[in-house]
């Protein structure tokens, strides 16, 4: 009897082995969808559209931004998690991608199993912002001293419970050994407005929305949650410079793929993203929005995700935050 093996086509063989046929050699052959799990107009949307434009130019196929806002980015993330692992559905993930795993009881996705990291695109450190008229607004040391002298009296705003600004504030509070009242808002804009108006004493924010108010003298930035001074905030000290260690939290924006995407495609996309953010026009547009290009390898990015998953689980436990 003749063997039937020669009759098995590559298509059937791949089906039998349940292996994806897509490779870097024939990718992409159709438009790529980049899911942004937030509404249009925000930081994630800005970065998503910027990187989509550059990848469209470089890959010769359209990268379409698909805004899927809802449930603190859970909706869009869950849609991406259930897409085909062929490189044609990507996700624009930010720091909430790891925080949500610790904050929500059932996020319905596993950050390390359901996704393959490709690269961080850009990042900006979270910052502590206060009303400049406060008697203790001259330095982070004065602010901490005032908080310790009035335990449970000073307020600190955020963009909402479970947000990166909330978690950074909790981390700051734990590391500084102070007791403050958390005031959650629907976004960081209203929190900043109340700092300006003196309704709350402080908030954690990001540079893009804060710098205009800071330059106008309406708020003061006391510290940045970065391991070293940011090039975009050279006059702002880090928390560590003032004796508050291990408060290094950036709001990062990244591109990730569905878990099981062929390694060759991950490698190709990582190379193209690094090329895109290295372009002078990309760097200039990022800098205007107080963002620094921060590409890394898939391996480095996976470690970053794993480290943040552990950190936020610890912070939520130590701060006594109830999961939602």
C-alpha cells in the first residue's frame, strides 16, 4: 500500500497539528486591527493612532484603530483576548492592563497567558500635584510632614478607583507612612480642577494634562514617580530624592498581541515599532504630549508585566483595598 503522507497538503498538515499558518514572510496581507480600549481623544487613543499611522506607512497595510471603551478598559481587552492569534488583532494596552488583574475579582483575562507582549511604545511618570497656595507646598518633605501631623485629614485625588493614579497614590502613601483620604473622580481632569480650586489638597496626575496648569502657576508638581528625573520634567525631583523609595510608576502605552501569535510575527512587529518610535517626527509628537519613547524587547516587556502584576497585588493587599 502506498503511503498517504505525500498527499497531505501543508494546509491539512497545519490543521492536523493545530498550528497557525501565518509567518513573517507573508505578513501582513490584509488590514490589521488595533483595539484601543478607551474612547477617542485620550492618551491611549493618541498613542494608538500615532503608532497605527507609522505602522501603516512601514508595513504597507492599513492599521485600523478600533475604539472599544468600557469598564476601565476591560471590555476592549476581553475582545482582544478572544481574537485569532494571527497577528491581525492587536491591543493598545496601558498600565491599567496589569492593575485590573489585581483590582477586579474577575477581569476575564490572564495578562501573561492570553496575550503576547510586543513592545512598550511610550511612557510618562505619574506625578504628585498640589495646590500652590498651601503652606506645605514647597516640597514633598513638607507635604509628608503635614500629612503626618494631620493623619486622615489631607486628601489625594485620582482618576477613579483602580486607576493608575489611584494605585500610585496608594503606593506613595504606603512608602511615606502617611494616612490620607482618597477622593476618586471619573477622570484626572476634574481632580486637577478641584486641586486648583482648593477643594482637595493634592492628586496624582500625568504630565500631559498637568503641565499647562503648572506653567500657569495654578498647580505645583512636587514629585515624579520615576527612578531618575525625566527629560520632560527636569526640574521635578523624584520621590526617591526626597527619601520616599520604591515609588516608580509610569503610565505606559504599549502594543500587545493575542496569546499564541507566531513568534516570527511578534519579532517583526517589535522591530517595526522600534523603528516607528525612533523616527524624529514620532519623537517630536510624543514629546509635545509629554511622552518619552520607551521601546523594549518582548522578553523585557513580559518581565515588566510580571513584575507589575506582583506589585499591584501587594499594594492592594497592604493598602486594604477591596477588590471590585
